C-alpha cells in the first residue's frame, strides 16, 4: 500500500473510531435520559393515585404501612364492597398500554389481581409482584412484554392489608425515538467516515506534494550523474522536508567531492604513468637493435628499464593504496605503534646506513589496521631518508603522536599547505625519484583512524612531520614489561 493510501486509511480509521465513540455515548445518554423520564412519569402516576386515596408511598409515621390499622388482619369484608381498596381506580379507564395515563392493576395481599373496569389489559402478576403484595412494603421497576407490547412497570407496596399497586407505561414511543436516533447516528457516522476519507485524501495529496516534488528531482539527478556538480534539490521553508532536502544536498556535495577526487586521482595517475611507460617503450625500441650497441650501452639500457619498472610498480602500488580511501577495510584490532616504529626504523637503517636515526618511542596502543599504520610510518621514514641523507633523523613517539624530524632542506612556505596532497612535488624534489603519493598515503591512513597529520619547518633547519592515529588505549602492566625500550 502506498504512503498516501496508508495516510487515508489511518485518518479514516481514527475519525471512524471517534465518530463511533461519540455515537455510542450519545445513544447511551439519550436512552438513559428517555428511560429516566418514563420512570419519573411512573412515579408521578403512582404518587397521584396514592395521594387521591390519602396514602403516601413512604407510609404514615410510626412505620406502619399505608392504610393499616395496626391489627394486621385483612379487610376481607371491605374487599367485597370496595375491591380497589379505596384507591379510586374505578374511574381510571385508560387505554391498554397505549395512553399517557398508563395502566393500573392492584394485587391484593392474597395474590388476587384487580383491574379497573374499562381497562383493555391487565398487568401480569408474577411471583415477585405477589411477594411484594404480601409484604406490603417496597417498590421496584421492571420491563415486561404483554401481547407484543413492551411496557415499563413500577410496583409499589401499599400496606399488608391492601397489597401492591402496579402502574405501567408503554415503551413504544421510547423505542421509536431511540430507533430514529440510532438511524440518525448511523447515518452521521457513515457520513463522517466518508468525509474523513475524502479529507484524508485531500490532506495526503497536499502533504505529499513536496515529497513527490522531492522524489522527481532526485530521480532526475540519479538519471543524470554527469550533472552531479550542478543539480541540487530545491529547499523550501524550514520544516522536516526542508531538512531532508538540505541533508540530501550535503550528501550530493560529499558524493561530488568523492567523484571529483577519484577523477583527479585517475587523471594524475595517468599523467604520472606516461613518463615511465614512455621511457620503457623507448628503451625497448633501442634494444631491438642491440647488435648496434656497445655492451656498456646495452647494460645501461637494461638497468634503466629495471629502474623504470620498479618506479612503475611503486606508483601502481601507491595508487592502489590511495584507492582504498579514508575508511578502514575491516574490524580494527589493537595495534602496538611503538613496535611498528621500531621495525620501520631498523628497515630504514639497513636501506640508508649513512643516516643516524635517534629513536624515543614510548609504548603506544591504538585500535586500527596494522598494515596501514606500518605503511604510513614507513613512508614518513622514507621521506626523511630521501631528504635528510648523511644527516640525523629524529623519531619520537609520545602521547600517541609520532614525530619525524630530518635535517634536510625543509619545505618552501608556498609548499607547506600542499605537502600531503596527491602527486604534489616541490620544485627541488622533482628531480628525485618518487611519485608524490607517499605523504598522501600518510594523511589517508591518519584520517582512516580518526587521527591527524601536520607538516612544518624545524627551527634549526629541516622538516618536521607529525601523525596521530586516533585515541590511544591503556596498556596493561604485562605489555609494558614487554615494550620495546628506546634505542
């Protein structure tokens, strides 16, 4: 189901539940009120009949039932002469469960039922009514069905000598009123649900219009990746959709920078690859006519080809390393940076025995990739060996920061901001071997570990390069005992 359909369904359901709750409450309240009016009418009718006979529902003072003489003996003789017990029911000739005056019946204490003359129906006397008549006190309401007519009955005890008075009113008008109310509420509820659905559809269309526009724009951008640097999503207002559009635009900016960086890397690598490939090609062409060359020239050509192949291999390796990006390739592990520095220093000493390398490395543990950290450290030492030959190189590892200082020519001020850029080589360094990717790999390794790189000129001459590989991890006592001591 689409988002628009879900919004319409949720809105319709919510309104339907609300309308149903209001309808049920309205019907229950109206039903209670109408039934209460019927009960009040029954109490009024009963009270008027008893008042006409000089009786009271609550009974006379002293707790004796109405009409009682205190003797407790039934008035059998008076019953034959006055069967309605003096209540004056002889003149109450009302319709059978259909008129406003109601229907009246009298149940004597012995269980006999008296219906006034002219009544076309009598109220049935059940066991509960006869028990009330025999007791002579109390009252209750009940609903009965007589000849298919629903009636509401109020039974009132009028003393042990007189029995109980039953007064009934029909419920046809009440049922008719409630039926019409129920039909009206059903129609209102159906109309409310239909209206809620229509309004929900309208609201959904209005609310989703910016999303539809956003979707069309993103589809256009996705269909034209070559225009990634030009196309952006329009931002309107400051609501959640505007924030989403801004976030999407920032994502496009980052993607555009990444694409441009990849394109620049490919273009720069292609440019750098042309020189060794052209040199190798020229040498191989000369070697086709090696019969015309002297042995010294042939040997020089072979050495030149090998050197160019080594440079080409190193360049390809550096490009592959840069293509990994500033992101760790796998789950980081605990890496002892001081041990990596020690191994890299020994390697540099073997390759450049004329260098004097002074090392001060304290035990340092970080989370990261050991091979990338080792590659970065090796590149820093190779850079110091290249530009600080026949001198002293200082290597210090303190508080998680590795500092390599040489005593070479240092950096020109205009080159300092670009020291760690890809393929950047100072004017003085262009004659030296290398691809200009070594320090770029150092920066990428530092960024992959959440660290930093810095380049500066030393006060006494030479270059100072610093690198950090993110937060350090505390090393236990056992690891400290096994740590490599400064050399």
